[in-house]
């Protein structure tokens, strides 16, 4: 589409290459007017109308990746970091199927992705045409809204395209998650010698052509939280506040302040944005192996939880088994979020809205002595972490970190949740703990890093890195320091923590999958700086240097059995056995 003589905010151009390009431009313009600013794109021919419209629009930030699986996760990170919907454009066929893991994660964690998949027209489906698969409903029930757009034609009014976008984003605002538009484009896909004038076709859009307002925006429901009539009764009991997944640090602070005023202990998950707050009981997961700590915590009568999807399995088991008199969960995501079926009340609102509508007249003294009871666990943790190991690096990282932190799944998330100390801490912490997969973590962290002008640290394991190795190509594009801390224990060491039978090398052969690989050459291939410290002092120096500029991969090479042995020994020390 040729440049318009005025800004896109003032007029919508009437000249386009084909009807495919008209509809693509309408789609993207309406998305822009509804707040979309970032588009993730992979190359392809069938998606050419969408790509050309995205390239011509002056309001979008465009992010490119050659691998659609990584592309979806990059968009996921962009959306998590910015808090805005992110559009994703790809060509037809298996390119679309590669987005499945990111779509699942977006649905489970309420992240607003907008998938714009190009497709063959109906007459080229199921008849042997190249690169054609059945893309209708390809993501199953995971999209919160999905629509198979017909092939563009002058018999369907332009307002149909705009109103479809308006409806989709209204649904997404009400139920955050992925939206899928499947765009069935016939040939021609590229411009001919001349652009065509579609002024007559667009004329019924009237003022929309000259404005910057959406066609038919849906009115949002005012946020808030109704006052619970039995709040006074609940706050008078011995209660516990648990903070699970909370994406906004300000929302996390509202939880910490409420816990302080109630005099209730605060048990904060790594994802809560307050895990490293001094008001939090810092080592709950490991302290739950101490009978004295458990006995004191068991005096609690009620539980008030903000955010779900807890990392700590031990904490989850305590919640499941304890005879709560009442159990409320506050989370704005409209999902059940109750795997153990213990909830008695489910409130759909943000933590700050709950705190605002449930004020306390005076600050209450603590009813518990959990801080004292966890001191033995804390002493044992500090002793176990005072050497170069996975435990030592994860324990030390919080004191060093600058900017934001993205934590991978499997052992890294558990270690940071178990071991992190209060102190400076990251500005915010992000994870992919919906499906909790080990795929796409490098791409997600890259997208997350683009959302703020500060350093980003990615902590992940070796198998996770191998799953997304080609997304290392993205990292060189970042303009801010990005540090990849790669815990290489030669395979899936988490299985050493599970009751997998060890006879006949079953554990090694079918679960741990040792690979014997190191990542120095991978860093060189993708133009990344590389460090491989062998002491905690060297790790601290390498991390400090990595924060200065560019992208650095810091590989932590450790024996495969070490982390399992260290955690088992630490547990025994805490239990006094």
C-alpha cells in the first residue's frame, strides 16, 4: 500500500493491491485503534497481504523470527512484558501448527495474543493443494475467540472485518487469552503493476476513514470488587495470605501491605512479584520439612490467596491437607484455578481492588511465630549454598540481579522459589507457568526483554536451551543487556528427585537423557559473549560484566547428580535427621 499523504491516525488510504490487501489493512488498522502496538512476523507467501500491511503501517513495532514456534513464544513474552495484546502473523500449513504450544500457554495464563494465520481459500483445502491443511479450529478450544474469515470479496462489506475485530478484542478483554483469525486468501497475493482504488468499497465506513477511533468498540465492565459481608468475621481469625502468580508489581505490593495490616503471615511464590520482599516468609517450601514450622503454620484457621498456579509442591500439599475453616481465592483470570477443590469463595478481581474494598481500621499484631520457626531452615540453606553449585548460583543471584528476571521451568523455577533471599531482587519476575513447558523459553524471554529499558536475566536449564536453541538468533537484536544463565547438569536432573526406578539404567536411559553437550560453540555461532565460571566469585564477576552491554551466555557446568544430592542433604539437615 503506498504511503498515505496524511498520518494513519487521520485517514485510511483507499488504494490497495487486491481485496486481500484491503482486508489485511482493515484488520491491522482496527487492531491498532484498539491498542495493539507490536506485531510478530514470520516470512511466508500466503501471508504476504498481512505482512505488507504490517510493514506499511507507521504505528507498529515489528518483530521478526524465522521459526514459528519461537515466534509464538516471542509474542507471548512481548505481551507479558507490555501488558498489551500482540498480533502474530504467519503463513499457512504447519507454520500455524507450530504456534500450538504458545497458544496453550497464553490461554492458561490469560495472555492476549492475536493469531492472524494465512490460509488457502476453501477450494484449495483437502484436494492435494500444496502447503494446505485444515486450519479451522486448529487450536481446539484454547482461543477465547476464533473466526474463520472468508476469502475477501466485494460482496461482503468492509464493516464486517472491523466489527469482527471489535468483537474479538471485546471478548479478549473480558476473558484474557489468545484470539485466532484464520484468513483465507486466494491468489493474487502480491501487487500487480498498479494499485487499485477501493474508494467506493470503503465509502460506507464514513467517518471511520477520517478518524482514529475504532468502528464499534464494546464498553468494558468497570473493574472492582464487591465488599464481602463476612469480611469482618474472616479477618478476626488466624489467617494466612498466599501470593501466587501476580504479574503487576503494584498488585503484589497491595497484597504485602494487606498481610502486614492483618498481622497474617505472607507466603509468596516466585511469580508473585513479592517473593523477595522482606515481609515475606522467605524459605517456606524448604521450611515445610521442619515439624516445628509446620506445627505453627497449622494453627491457621483461614486462607486468603491472591493468584494461583503455585510452584511449591510442598505448599500445595499443605493447602490441600489442612482443615481450613474458610478459603478464598482472588484472581482476575476467569478460570477455576482450584486443582484440589478446596475453595469456598472465588473472587474475580485484582488484589488492589480487593484491598481497596476491604479496608482495615487498625493494624493487627501477628498471631504467629513463623519467622522464628523458619530460622533453622534459613541457616541450613545458607550453609548449603556457600559453594559453586546450582543451589549456590540460584541463592546468590538475587543479591546480584539488575532489572527483570525470566525464570525457566523444571529445576530453575523450583530452585529460585526455594532459595531466594530477601533484598534488592528483580524489578519483576516472569515465567511460563501455565503449561509449564520447557519449550520456547529463550524466545519468550527475548520478547519479555523488549518491554522495558533495563537489563533482563534469563535463568534456564540445559534441556530447555536445547529445545529453543535457534531462538538464540533473536538475542543479538536486543539493544539492552540480556544475560542467559544456563544451568547445565547434562540432562533432566529433576527426574532424580522423582520416584523413577533406578534399576537397569532406566532412569538414565529413558528419563535423564544425558547429552554430553556444552554451549560455548552455540554462543559463538549466534554471536553471543560466553563465560563458564567455576567458582561463585567468578560467577559474580561474570554476571556483573554481562550487565554492562550486549548479550552474554553464562554456562554453569555441574555434575548431573549434584543438585538432587544437594537438595536431599539439605532436606535431611532441615528435618534434623
